C-alpha cells in the first residue's frame, strides 16, 4: 500500500472516529445535567463537527462537509465556517459563490491567514497567478511560518516561471519537513524546468521513496527520462504510470509519446485512442493524436521535429494532473 492510499485510509478512520464521538456527545446532551455541563458539551460538539467537516473535505466528500459547515454557528465558529465553506465551494467549482464568501469573511477577519490562502487558491484555480501570489504573500505577513502558505507561494512562483525563487522556498521546507513528498515533487519539477533533468529524477525518486504515489511523480520522471534521451526508462515509467493511474488522461498521453519516440506509431495511436474512449472530451489527447497522424503523413520524416517540446509537455502534463491545485 502506498502513502497516498494509506493517507486516505487514515482520513476515513478519523472520520469514523469523529462520527462516534459526535454521536456520544449528542447522547450525553439528551441526558439531564447542569447548564454549565450542557454548554461545555455543546462547545465540544461544535469543535468535533468542525474537525469532522474538514476531514470530509480531505476525503473528497465535499457536499457532506459543506452541509456540516453550513449548520455551524457564525458566532462561535465564524472564521472556521468561512474557511470550510469556501474550501468546499472551490473544490466543487462554485467559484463566484466562493469569492463572495471569501470577501465577506475577510471583511470580518481581515488578518485571517487561512482565508487569505483560500483567496489565493481561488485565484490560482482561475488562472490569476499574480493575484494568487499577492494573497499568499499577505497570508505570510499574518503568519510568516505557515508551511501551507509558503508551499502555495512556491507553487505559484513556479507557475509564473520563477523556478529559482520557488526552489529557494521548497528547499527550506524540505530541511524543516524532510518527509513531505510534495516538496520533493515541486523541487523535481523546478529542476526539470530549468534544465537539470538529472536533479529532477533524484527528487522525484525521493518523493517516491517516501511511499507516496502520485501521477505527478510518474509524469515528472517520464519527462525527465525523455529529456535525457533515455527512451527505455521513459517507456517503462509511462507503462507503470498508466497501470497505477488508469483514470488519469495524461498517463495515456505519456504512453502515446513514449511509443512514438520508438517509432511505434500504431501502438502510440492505440494508447491515445484508448485514452479518448475513456475521456472523449480531452483536448490534449485529441491534439497529440492529430500530431501523430499529421507527422506520419509527412514525407520528410528525417527533419520532422519532436512531437511536442519537452518543457511544454511537462507543463501541460502536470497541470492536467492537478499538481498545482
């Protein structure tokens, strides 16, 4: 079992435990007791519901988490309620509504680093990277050591092409949190984008060695091997990636590109067509398949360029994988 799976299992176990504790507190509230005891139990129940709602969001149960946050008191859990509702709305792609809630929340809690991070994440989802960076910087003024805001700032910097600045942040995070695979993934990505595929491979492997499995690791290693001309290793990584993540469109793109590098045009087409059967609306798969078909019709094969540029390939793959969400 990889860390990605074990993390989800751990979240589900936390949810089950929290549900039992919530049920137990509610049972106690039905019993007779002093007013002060009842107030204490209500406070405990509110905190447990807050934890439960956040864990449900972590597990991808966005509607359930949202429902709990909506039931919570604005008076006692205002900041947490704004934060949880906005996170759920962003994940559910209700961006206009999320923006309205965040703006309202920041009017009430102008120095809330979690709401500022939330606004940054919303802007990044919308492709407004400079605005996102501004909010992450503002969040760090309120809470300078917050690792999540630092990481989000690093991700946004690399989205904007400031790879060295991003590396400066994640290298510090790695020293402080050496077991977090996400920091190794970002370091690998930045190294590859500035032209150091050997370093990229080292860090992607470090991420994998933690036991964490992610499409970004497979996509990053595939691109790094391809950049170094290691076609065999690239093909092996593409094959492993599609086996591990058959529901990720970019894995089919990787496999098609790997086959094409070997000149196995029919296999390349088959991989991409298989991907399009699963994801008929995926524009990247359509584009790569068309490029292959066009290139195979080109009589001047000795002079044809690579299918697509490796840096463009990596950027598109990792964006599709949701690496920077």
